[in-house]
C-alpha cells in the first residue's frame, strides 16, 4: 500500500509541518492511515500524527473527519468531554502524493488491548463502571450538544488516557525525544532496523526498571495480566470519527461494525442517536465478560443477518411484530407474523440468567447489571434511554465489594479465545 495514492512511508526522525513535528515510532494503522507517535517541538509534548493515504477518496474522508473533530474540539475548550482532541491539521507532500495529516492528543491502549491484557476474563465491575461513565460522557456531548452520531462505537475505538505498558509511554519511560533523523539514515532500511532495535531495547529496559522498582517495594513483578491493571485510573476517550455523521445528515444505510450493529440497521428501518446506545451496551457487556455480546455467523440455510436477529431475540425476547416487519429488509428475514423465516426454534437465555450461569456473576451483580443494560437493548430505538438519562442510572454509582469482584474475575471460563457465548447456533 506504500504506492501512489496509498500510505506515506515515514522514517524515525522525519519532520512534518515546517519541522514542528518529529516522528518517533509507529503507533498503529487502519484502512485509511498510519498513525505515528510524534514530538511536537512547539509545545514540547508528544502527539499522535495520523497520516492519511493520498488518493482522492481518502482525502475526502479525512476532510470529513477533520470537520467533525473540529466541531468536537470547538465545543469542548476544557477538553473534559471524553472525546479525542484534534490539535492541528495540515497537508504533507511525499512521493506518493499529498496526504492530509491530523495531529491528535496522544492516547494509550484501546479497551480491546485492555481486555486482551486481562486474558479475556472480563474486568472488575468497578472498573467497568468507570469506563462506562467516560463513554457516556462522550456520547452525551456528541448527541445532545453537537447532534453527532458516532456510528462505530466498539472496544477498539475507545482509548485509555494512559498506556497499560509503561515501556510504551514516552513520558513514563523517560525517553528523550528524537529530534532529527539519526545519522546515516539515508541508506534506508538497514539503519531503520538499527534504530528500531535500539528503541525497542530502551523500551524494554524501561519496563524492566519499573518492574524492578515495584518488586523492591514489595509488589509483584508486573506481568501482562490483570495485575498490571491495578494502578490504572480508568479515564478513556472515544476516537475514530471517520464514520461519524449528523443526525440530520446521514451518509450510509449500513453503519456500525457487525457485532455492535443495532437491529434497526440490520432491518434498514432508519436510525438515530440510539444506535450508539445499542453499541454502548454491547461494549459494556464485553468489558464485563470478555466475550462479545453478539457474534453472528452465517450457517446452513441462513445468513449472518438472520443469525444476528435470532441471537438478539434469544437474549432479549421476541421482537415485537410491528418492529420486525417495519424495515425495508424485513421481508428478507421475517414472515408476516413476525417470525424468522429460516431459524424457527429459538433458545431463550435472558441476560441476568446468562450472567449468573455462564459468567458466574453473583445474583445481585447480575440483576443490577442486567437492569442497567436491558433498557439500552430495547428493540424500539425511541425507548432506549439517552446517554444523559443513562448517566443518572444508579448502577454507575454502586460499588461492588472486593470479595464478589474477585469471584467475578477469577471464575469466568473461556480465558483464551474471544468467542461469543452464542457463537454456534444450537451449540449450547
Ligand atoms: P480504521 O480502519 O479503524 O477507520 P483509521 O485509518 O481511521 O482506521 P484510526 O482507527 O484512527 O485509523 O487509528 C489507527 C490506530 O492508530 C488505532 O487503532 C490506534 O492504535 C492508533 N491511534 C489512533 N489515534 C490515536 C491516538 N490519538 N493516540 C494513540 N494511538 C492512536
Ligand atoms: Mg479505528
Ligand atoms: Mg477511521
């Protein structure tokens, strides 16, 4: 993809926007861009530099994302609304064309990485609550103050404000910023490897030092397990506004990542802010259990969409007929009575029971959590609570005692694979 119209190749020490930003290391990439840790020489701080591919459709997409991010930044001067901040944007010309670049505040690992570090066991409910408050703060701001629908809320698109791995954090690890391309870098690849190796060694040493310090303070050497989550305050922010739209100016009929997609989107019955609330509930469930709430698959004689609708009904009860037949694609899945055409026998397993029986929640935890989630998963979109209403829910201010937290964290099965509870039709 590093060709005309594609990604811009970056080397450590490359400078951008009249030498204001200096590339330090790659943070990640997506379909549209590569994202680099960069040092901002003007503010003497680290930032994330998102460099878009250069073909026309990517430029268009970046212009849209910049527009949304600018509206978000303008409405939140104190940067306290749990959405990523756009700091700057500019054009960068390279051998593959002109690339739009976004400078964003530097954030840490995503919630998906957090759940992975925890070996897909599900996080302690007190941590889930803190994360939920942040996400809801962000959603309430987008929805109520700006009229923006995110349309792609999921674990990957929520980033922690600090990294889990201290070796990855340029401030905590005490690395000095690289200010120019290291000597001899003109011969490309070989030098690049040496620099990357050196950087990795430095990061490793930093992690070792921190682990040592903890051990000498009587703690346990940090491992990549739930232990390393202990010291993390759970502030997080919503990112990736490439697919966001305005409630009154929508671009696509099919939105959201499959597993987080609301029923009205599957049925093509129109959508609004409440699609984000559905995805939010799926996200909260996944944080607390380590499993996706819905992971539909196509099978013999039925499509992924039909399986998805069946999974929803098995967890939430039968979809009211009026809603089932109300979308432009309803006829593909439902007969006129509102029954699925190809999946006839549903195995109902309500949320509170599932939490107790499969995830070993205590009765109280299960009922309270289900009471919080179920209204967000109402098949009638207009009945779902808004982010503002959800922020008032008493569940967010409960504290689970340490004992039941430990039960929740240690007895959940299925540690190693990210499999949905309902993955195989008829499988349980
Ligand atoms: P997608 O295909 O998901 O739309 P994209 O090209 O729009 O991808 P992003 O999802 O915005 O790119 O970013 C790609 C990756 O870069 C993220 O998954 C994350 O790992 C990292 N990243 C993005 N923004 C930041 C940030 N502000 N701070 C730290 N890392 C970031
Ligand atoms: Mg993304
Ligand atoms: Mg994107």
